[in-house]
């Protein structure tokens, strides 16, 4: 039996593509080797690398992964190296000539089959509701790589959600290049709110989380559905990128600073307690000190619970590379990035500290043995509805009390059908009721 290792670079959307590919390979009788298996151990016939081509750092990581696989092939540890995905699509003419050791090149692949081999913990999964993007943001190469927006039919998504629920998935993370655009191409109108309501009706799915929303034309019915359904997490990942009108116009975002501020205020009003995650870009052409101060003021006003930032990097083929000069020095970009993240650090700490003493329901993701608890050698790594996996902080719990008090505490903490917890591993993928007892700027501490 041929043994194949699939290596995924980049975002969660790439992860879903790899999961569909792995299902196809499995159906054809191939044996899948875990991604973290060291090639030096041998026993892998083929390495398939799903590449990312979004920004320079991601491209370099993908190239390094390819070079490592090529080196393993030279040493006789691997028989074949295949490459697909965004980087291979974007540089489909250049890369085969530069890396002739690669046996097979493919661009972006699409899969109609519902089947997937989950690479996430079995209790959560990403649900990709569309491919491509119709936006024309100045800095982004995704439309050049993935093509125009193409929604997945709603019935197919509901069927996939049912299949995932049957496999034990309890949380769906809804993703696309732009989730708010969902349905325009198929149904003639935005249908994200309707889709979320349909997904919430799937038995077994307990949490639904929304990522990668776009601010221009944000559908307010999504906010109403979110406010009305306890299954839809009060959480929105919405990359806003900037707040100054001059920069937003040069970014080709289709919104003004005032409209952006109004959208944030509307989200907070219509969904009480909503947690907002955003990303911002510093150093985009046109960003002077005045525009950057506007961005800092915007962050102070909106007090985003989660915020990440990037320094602008010029990507060939994009509108920005063709029409603007990347003339802001690297040291200025770095200084602005540092100032922004220092501001956000204080906001994040204040938000986390405000949660001390509150009670919340959490989902157990893993058991960590690398960071011992004060009273034991294990930590339960969990999240609430306001933390998304892989990108946000975590809620850490010392399980010693659970192990000590056993069945009575399990009963109190809604561990049905568990009536005795002899091993913390048994709790992975299950919900607990906890009280927040401590916080830093990233993680929280809780007790059962």
C-alpha cells in the first residue's frame, strides 16, 4: 500500500482542501501518514505539499517545505514529491523550471465530494462555504490565484455539516475568502444569515463561529440570527485593515472610516457581548503619521477583544504593486506595528481581566503536559464561545480537583454521560462549566 504524507501550509481554507484530498486518497486505497511524521524515519512513499502564496513570509515557508521534501527525496527517504495549492497556481510557469526535482505540479484543486479526513481535533471542523473572491483590494493576490467568488450550494453545506456532526464534530467554523458575500452568485442575494440558521438546526452541532467577514455591505440579518440563536457564537472575525479614509480608498476597500465605525457600533448594539476579532495593516502606501494616528484612535474607540496586524508587503500583480510605490521605510512600518500592538496589549489585558469572576461554558480542546498546573502535572486547554481555535487565547484549567472529587463534580459540571473522570483525556471534545479566576493579556485561568 502506497504511503502518502500531505503537508498543509497557510490558512484554514487550505486545510479544508487538504482534508478533501486526503479523503480522495484514502478512498483510492492509499495509507495516510500523519503530517508531523519525521521524514527521516522513512516509510513515506510520496509527500504532497499544499502551498500558500498569500504574502512573502508564507511563500518562503512553502518553498522551504518543498526544499525539505526534495532533500528527503535525494536521500532516498521519499520516492515522489508533488506540489499543489496557491503558490503552485500563482507561479505555475516559474516554479517547475526552478525546482525540477518536484515530480508533479498542480494548481488550486477543487473537490465536490463531501468526505473529509479531519486534521483538526475531532470535535471541531472548518466549513468552507465559498471559493475565490470578487473583491479588488490593493494588497491582495487571492483573486489572482483563486479566481472569482463561487458559493457552495446551501444543501451541500447542510449535508456536510450533518456528516461532520455524525463524526463527532460539535463546533463548525464557517470560512471563505469573504463569508458575507455568500449566496450572491447562486441566489441573487446575500444568504449568509439563512445559511447560519440552517446550520444551527443540524443536530449535534453546538457552536457555529463566523470568520473572514468583509465590512462593505455587511448583512445585518446575520447579526439578528446571531443574537437569536444560542448555537451561533457571539463572535465575528472581520478584517477591517484600516480606519483612515485616504488609506481605505487606496486599499480599494469600498468603505469609509465613518462607515467602518458605524458597523462596529451596530454589531455591538445588535449582538450584546459580541467579541470582535480584526486584522489591520500598517505601512500601506498613503499612510502618513496622521493616518496612523487615526488608526490608533480607532482601536482605542472600538476596543477590539482580538486584534492582529501585518506590515504591508508589496505583492507582484496586485493593484498596489502596479499603481503605488511602496515608499514607507521598513523601520517606520516596524515602529508603527510595535505601537499598535502595544496599545492592543493593554486593551486585551483589560478585557480578559474584566472576565475574572464570571462563569462560562467551555469546550475542552486538549490536555497539555508541557505547562504544569500549580497542583499537578496536567492542564486542560479549553475555549469558550469567545475564543476561536489556533488564533485566540485559551482558558486553562487545572484538572486536579476533578480527579480528586470524581463523580460528584462531574455531575455538577454537566459531564453527562461521564459519572467518574479517571482521565482528563476523556474530557476532550466535551463541555464544562467553569469560573474564570485569573487572566493575562492572552490566556485565562479557570476552575471547575
